[in-house]
């Protein structure tokens, strides 16, 4: 599935405090009956948001004016733990997020995110603490150089799987990457006298 190509860009971020935010909090199970990647966005943090709707409570962080247009979500440690749900990155993407940042991301969530065009990266605790303390603001997302540039100009490095990085930069998923190489594959198969990739 095509995804937006990544390059260096400036984006608003919003912090979502809380450790161990699992995939059921990101997208409750009742929203898993659809494979429509757009409509699933309505369920993003649905139960958590509902808890904030009680009289006398503050607004849910993603429902504040400061979150408008945010493309970067700064989550707490162990973000995305729990069951494997591709709907979790789908819901985040459907709400405009292109990047999730934490000190530690659950492995399955991170893999699902990267495969679906959502950049999910881990940064050091010091930089993460500053972003959490700010709550909102802007950062520069520089995937080509694998870094975030904070408002004070500090460059924060992160590492990403080279294949996932290539797919994000090209705006393709794993299947799109293979299809883009079909001519090369066909040439190899002709040379080796095997069945061609394309019919």
C-alpha cells in the first residue's frame, strides 16, 4: 500500500504521558471489525478519551488546541505493549500522526507501525523527558539522517532497521518494494530460466 514518502520535515508534536500504553488503549477491541484504514481512526484512544469527558476533568491531551495538526506523538515507556493489532498504527495514521517517539516501544507495535508507514523510534531518556515536560511544540523529523532536531537545536539520534527506512523514504510497503523490483526479478528469472515474476 502506498504511504507518504518521508523526507526531512518540521512537525508539531504532542506528548501523551503514561507508561505501558497498550494496544487496547490505542484502539479498543470493538473497533477491530473493519479493515478500512481510514474509518478505524474514530476509535483512537476512544475509552481513554471517554474517561476524560467526565465533568471537572481536564481535556484529553490529543483533544487540546495544542494537539491540532500534530504529526508526532511522544508516548511513555513501553508504548504499544499488549496484543498485536495493525489497527493501532492505522488509527494513529488516520488521525494525522506520522511518527511515534518513546524511550521504549513494544517490539510488535514497532514492527506493525513501520510496515504500515508510521515511523516509530526510540530516543534517549534525557531528550524524551524534555519533550514530555514541554508537552507540545515542534521538532524536525530527519529520517535520512536518523535524527530528531529539538527546538533548542539539539540533534537526537535514533536507529531504524535499514529496510524499513528504505521503504519509508520511498513511500512503499514491503509488497510495494518487491513490485518496484519486478523488472530486476524478471531479468534474474530469465537468466536462471525460472518462471517469470509477472504473468
